[in-house]
C-alpha cells in the first residue's frame, strides 16, 4: 500500500478513536481522508475489510469496553462519551458485539484488541490500465434498487432500441453506478443502464446522461456479472493504494465489450472505469 493511502486510513482511524462522540458521518470521514466521497468508502472497505459504519461502531464500542474495565464511570456516562445518546441502544449494541451486557463485561474485566489488519493484497488480481477516455453521450433508463437487478432495465432498454430501430445510432453499452453498495441500502442504490448514443434527438421515454471522459483507470474483468464485486475490491484495495493516482469526483461506470446473449457467462468482458484526477 502506498504511504499516502496508508496515512489516510490511519488518519481516519485515529480521528474515530479521538472523537468517538463527534460527527463520524461518511462525508466527514471523507473530508478527514481528503478524498472524494464517491470513492473513499470503497477504498476504506477494500483496505481494512470493514465498512466505515462497522469501523465506527467497533471503535466506539471498544472505547466503551476500555472505559468499563479501566474506570468507574457510570454506564450512561460512558455511552454518551462514545456517541450513544440512548442508553438502551448502547446496551443492545454492546451486548451484540461483546456477548455480554456492559455491567457483566465490567464485572468480568474482559478486554479485546481494537484495530483491524489491513487487507491489501488478499483480493484477486485483475489487469488495470490507464487511458484517456472520450466524452460520451448516453441514452438509457435510470434504476433505483439493488445493482444486481439492473439487468431488468437493460432488458427494457434493449426492447426499446429494437422496436424503435435505435441500434444503428448506438455504440458501446454502458452502466453508471452512483453509490457505494457497502454504504447505501440496496433499495436506495442509484444506477443507470444504457448505451453511447450518436443520434440527434433523445428518444421519448429514455434519459440522457454524459460521461466527461479524461484520465481513467480501467480494470478488465472476464466472467459472469454476478462475480464483478470482487473486481471492484481488487481495484480499490489492490491497485489504487499503490498506484499514486487520485479518484475524481465522479462515479464509476462499466463498459460492456460483448453481449450476454451471444457468449457464455465466463466469456463476458467488462471494463470497470474509475475516473481519475
């Protein structure tokens, strides 16, 4: 892992440890990391093996566990000191994490370590290249919900292209993924299914999107779409920390180089594109 990314991870972990009752929202932690909020959470999760929310919860409860063993402070006071305004919520969270109530834990005098090991290098390796991408104008359909269900919108998009004879005006098929599935509930994930459009007027019922182009890291993934999440972990956990590159304030997108109706799932080729500064 390159030093700048390691320093960012450690800076955020230290910030959580030092301000357990403070603002530990994803946006705030991205600011502490001095990194795009679009990509910070993916980097953190891929490198540490935890989501930001999991790390915040673990560190807060670890601080509480230390206070229970090392001080005589009231449980309610300890709960507030680590960001739990509601004592009932604290008791439930602590019991779930440690297998004992705060009072029982204090009586037993137990203690557990606080830091995760970095996980860089444990993900499958995929080829990644840098290239200059052209700006693209897309037409397609917006999707809200689990990313694995975006195929429904691609099916609808394909049907509209067929009935309206749009295929001659289309280039590469593409999808844009606006949210990190590890930090946003599946029902709220925003994405977009479509293709590059070379026509004039946007056909009725379809939505226009634009990809700015520019410097992009491209990971080439071969295999079924269902296994693509491992490739994202490799991109953010293996390649990015050692690359010396900075993600741009723009979402990842995918370009599909062949057709699932024409090739076997193991032969599908997908380019995962990460815009860079």
